[in-house]
C-alpha cells in the first residue's frame, strides 16, 4: 500500500495559480488513498468544496478505481465524464497515479497529496515507512523492520552516533535500531546483527 498525506489547501491553491481561469476536476483513487482516507469520496468532496469556496471553477469531483492502472483514458472518461470536460486534473492519489493520468490525459495533472512511503494497513492502523523499494530486500534479518525506510539515514548497520537514549536525532521518534534490537532479542536472534553489512547497491533499483 502506498502511503500518502494531504497537501494543505494553501499549497494546492498556490499551484493552481499557475493555471488561472481553467476548469478543475478533483479525482480520487479507489485503492490506497481511499483506504487510508486521503483520497476517497469524502476527501474528494471536501477538497472540491474548499476550492469552490475560494472562487475556483470546479466540475463534479469523482473517483477512479485505480489511478495507477487503467486500460485507457477513454475507459476512465466513460467511468467519470467530468474528466474529459476539465482543463486541469487535481488528483488525490500517489505519485504513480498522478503521473499516469498526466501521461494519458494530455491535461495539466496536479497532485493533491504527497507520497511518503510504502506501508501497510493492520485493521485500523496505518503502518508507514515499511519499505523503501530499494531493490535489495533483506528485511527478514531485521525482524521485519526495515532500517532503510525507517531510518532517516537509511543505515543498514546501526544505530548511528546520533541516537540518544533510544531516540532518533531526527524528529520525535524512537530509533528503529532499538526496535530491531528488542524484536530480535525477544526471539533469541541477535546473532543476525553480527558482522558489517554492505550499503545498498542502488543499481538494483533500475
């Protein structure tokens, strides 16, 4: 699941200033963004209402089933005719959905969300930063806690010198390496941390 967070209405308005007088269609995604309530029906309607209250010309807002996966632009338009009538699309989905709609629509396609990480959903909890899509997965040796995505420095050997009393030096968060140590310790598997691991080979992401 792709994790996203809403941009502020002020940031969206600032971007829309680049496209004055154009008709806008707010588009939500029926998969990830809907699940984590950043781009479902309620969020799409609220965003459209906010933009209208600012005097912008917003057409009927709508949803697409998969912003990042479709047969064609025509198939999406059949599902939501307002897409064809709009001059600008404001998409509440991950960056992949925004990019795909921008490529196939021929219209300016703007993101109403920021894509933050690959995560998951556990009942009502949204789990962020679970994967950095590095192309070299070894999360199993870290008790399922990926340091490459959860450590701001992407340290594969840790903790770093900035960790203090179990807390990360970046923001208010517990050091992921404390969590990894505790999880492996509870399983009597601390031997998995023996040795020095090489950094990620970034050419494997290509």
